[in-house]
């Protein structure tokens, strides 16, 4: 498994959804211990949480780009953050669908946002 530093990826500083011209060019996921509860299922699908860590997420920046990618069937490289400044390329994915839901039902706060379901690009 080859690990990359963040600057060796298309990921942008402080962004989980890197965009160019309104389209995602890379996505960062973290499946445990991160501020966003991303999940990978046994069939390889990823539930990726949109941008915005409190309140109600809005369709701007990365979220807007992900909605566009869903319509365009854009192939997006997905990188898993495995440790500080160490990333593993999981492969290319497409946005299969999205939904809006309560993101942290155990917390004592309203955090409602996008969950983008990503399928491995075939």
C-alpha cells in the first residue's frame, strides 16, 4: 500500500471535497476518528458526508460540486486519510445518489446535511 502526502494528491488544504470549475477533482474520507462520519459498506460503496460541520449544510462549494457530479456521472478519485498527512488512494468513484439527514443523532445539536453515496467506478 503506497501512502501519499496531501501535497502529492489533488486534495486542497482544509477541504474534504476538492473542486475545480465547480466539479470535484478529489474526495478525502476518514472512516474512524474523524469529524465526519464517513462509512464504507462491505460492497465497496462509501457514504461520504458533505461540507459543513454544524447546522444545516447548504448546496454551496463542495456540496454543489458533488450534486453536479451526480448528474454528470463524474469519476472522482477518493483518498482515505490513514494518519496525519498520509493518504491512500482507494480508486475512482461516482456519486450514485444523495440524501439529506440528521448527521449526528447522538450529539446534542442539530447537524443536518448531505450524505453522498459513492459507487466504485467500473
